[in-house]
């Protein structure tokens, strides 16, 4: 498991093992993380 931090504000969002979708409470951006392939997909939230 590796730590996942928000690239914008550096807040620790969790420890990831596998695939996860996490929303940063500060930036309100949802990140989709794939730990196996080391891919981070950023997605903006709609209001």
C-alpha cells in the first residue's frame, strides 16, 4: 500500500492498494488512482 496525496494541496487522502476513487475535501476534485499501473486520473466535480 502506498500513500496517496492530493497533487494540489498535498493533503493525505489515504493509503491505496489497487484501484480507488477519492475526493479531496479541500479541492473538491475526484481522483481515480490505479496503484498497479501508477496512473492518476483527475476529474473536476460539477456543482
